């Protein structure tokens, strides 16, 4: 997409508008992340600004050009009065076409509409973006790498052959996030599956979705014609996308539903139930040495960051001897001497493998780069 003078004249012969760099970044962010609040956009695109004055000017210019729209958020993202709700921004059809014509992002099949923005998925989509923003903000604080487009929402992975319902043949990750940990010149790249739970599904259903990642780990695609199947076709499908199987992070975020129990108690009980249900799953326990799954809360992720011991490992230990909380690498916590001055644990040699790329990701190859297991 061209980035030249902000107010360059636009003619009918020029299909793609000429935009300011911040306007281009806003279009890209909304194309990838679907809907975002004004505050989320400020933190993502102008993090040094305390108030989104300049950002709002650019967003309103894009709105006047007919490229994006805004609605008020529902009540759970602000006060009870409608006028107290923050604005949510999203691309309309024209805005999505402008991004796609530039061919700078992987084309997404969906379109966002006012009806979809106002649906029951609104809070979940915003919570997924809050999770991505938490990694983005801590990466900025620690001088790591995780950019505005380094998490991709709703990535589908096939988990069985056949032509059943899409939901039966695939596990759809709430997001796949790419991160580069930097420590004294050493780059460790890794991918994460993110599942954000706002307490709107039963714990049993959430545990079933975790089980689907076990199916993904084992799924080996086969040719539909049995006579053409190769005995050597034993490579799992995920290995065509990831150098190592990404860690799965379950991020709990919910509204308080009981006056007698604090939100912390509610989330702790949900984590306890998940621990019990996943341990009772034969497939997951059989794969406990290959899968790394951790549970935390959105609040802890935002306040302390992913490189503090905020994750409860699943499939590890026993009910009588639970593993201690650990960081995003989901390995036993190291003593203070094993931590870097920035507060993040330096990955060991066992953390590294080949350079990593995720679905819909930009090339990340670099000399000396590593991908964490």
C-alpha cells in the first residue's frame, strides 16, 4: 500500500487510496484483528501517546472515506449507560478491499458487519485481542519482538480426514501468536496456541477442545484413494506448518457471576476442574510428554507478563503433588540465578530447534534464530 503525502488527491483511476502510515497501520490491524476498541488501537499503534487524539483524527478520516465504521461496545466493556461504552472500530467491505488490493496481508475469507460486531462474540473477540496486546506490551517492555500483526485470530487446523461439519473436522484456535525472545543477542522464536475462556462454555466443553489439540498432534492426513496411500505417509499435518508443536495457553477471563465468590475464586475453581478433566482424558495423558498446556488468567498475563510464573501446567504432576506455576516455556521454575536482568527466563539449549513460522505469518528466518520447543 502506498504511503505518501497525507492529503494527496484521489482520482477515480486510482483504486487504492493514498494513506498516511498510521492510517495504513490502522487498516491492517483492523483487517487482521476484526474489531478493536479505541484504547486497544492506541496501545497497539501509538503506545507512547497517553491520549488517542491523533489516532482518533486518522480513524475518523478513514471513516469519512468510507473505509471503516464504529459502534458502541456492549455494557460489559464500560458503564451501564450506552454513551459510556467505548467505541469499537471495524473495516467495512470497502476497507477490506483496500487492504486486499495492496496484497500485503494474507487474505481472510470473512467480512465483519455491524451485525457480527454486535453479536455475542463481541466480548470474546475483544478478550482475544487483549491477550495478544498483553504479549505485545510486554515484548515492547522487554525489548523482545511481537508486533501488531503477530497474532492471527481464529486459525483452523484439520484434525481428521473426511467431509463432516467443519467444526467436527477442525480445531479452531482462538489465536496463533508468534513471539521472538531476545537474550544477549540470542533469538528464540516460538508459536503459541491461545484459547481464551470467558466462562461462557462449560468446563467439559473447554476440556473437549483441549482434547482436540491432542487429535491435532496425532493427525496424519491420508489420500482419499486407499490404493494411492503410501506406507511412508506418517508425517503429522501440523509439521507442515510448525517446526515444533506450539504450546497451548488457556487464558481465563470472565465476569463475576456470584456475589458470594470472588472472580479469583471462580477462575481458580475453573482451573482446578480443567486439571482434573484433562488428567482423566486417556489421549491427553498418553501425550502428556509431548504436549505443553498451561492455564492462567488474563489479569495475571497483563499485570505480570508471560515470563513470570503465572501458568499452571496441565497434564503434569499428580492431584497430590501439583507442579508449581511456571512461565510461558512451561518448564519447572528456575532459581533466581537462572533469570535474566529483564525479568524473563533465559531459554536453555533444549528450548531451541529450527526457525519457526506459523499460519499466515510473515517470513521470520534469520541467522542464528531458534524456535523454542
